[in-house]
């Protein structure tokens, strides 16, 4: 009865209803805002990124007004368009000496050590999937030097997340990946190998 009276009161007082709704949603909104775990934010200037990550290990020109900077000790590759951080790429591992995989959380608690099932649980249903189908009869647990992969995409308010997973086990080889295989010889299927966070833009200039 009390709930019914309160419901009628809120229906008549839209301002009060809106205030209560905002109060109820505020913790959820704050939690969502805090889920971005990377040390640098998209759209930061190159100088601001370097203040946080230190000087890049190497950098190169990708195109007109587009540059890439790799920070080996932080496990981060940043793409800058017109001096603003446009995308961040995190590799599970590389063959570059001195490279340290990013160990922190990325989005919604996702880490590079998470498998596909864990990433899906943390990020929810993807907005798009691109997959390389295994030929019939292929054993997905047999390590291959160049395994087939799948790419999953999630769209958030200001950015898109792209995660690449193995569709079959990958053999570890000097010159490709060479450190973080669990058994020292391969990564199992469904391993997360790289994740990219890219700023959403309406223009076609930087779409990949």
C-alpha cells in the first residue's frame, strides 16, 4: 500500500522521480566511468602521454600527421593523429628485447592474461565479430606458427575496443613471440593476443 502511494506520488511529481532516478543511477555511472584502467587517456597530447609513460623507445611516421610511438617498458603503442592520442595498442608479447607486456587493467577489468571467455564475461556481447574459419578436420589444439584468429569489437561511448583471439594454438618461435607461453612452447586457442582501444570518430580519415 505504501509502495502504491509512493508510486502515485512520484508519478505526479516528475521532478522528484527524476531526482530519485538520478540518485539510484549515480553509483552505476561512477562505476562505469572508473572502468577505464589505462594510464593515459585517448585524445591526450603527445607531450602529456610522454609525461606519464616517459620517452618512447621508438617512433615512426604512419602517414600525414599520423605517428606511432612505442613504449617498450610500458607495453603500450600509441597512435597519434594531429598530435592527439587516437588509439592505444597492447600486445600480449613481442620479440622486441626490452618489451614488457602491459600488466594492468584495460577496460572493465580486462587484462592481457584473460582468455576469450573471461573477456566476453567482462565486456559483454560484442558489436561485431570477424573470424577466420578453421578448415574441416583442423585440430585447434595443435600449435601453428601462423594460427587463424578472430577479432571481436565492442563500442562504448567515446571509443571502440578490438580484441584479437587465437582460433587455434600458436607455436612460440624466436622472432614472433618468445616469453609468455604457459608451457614455454605454445599459446592455447582462445588466447587474447592483442587489444586496441580506438577513439570513435565520425569522419572517414582514421577508420581502419
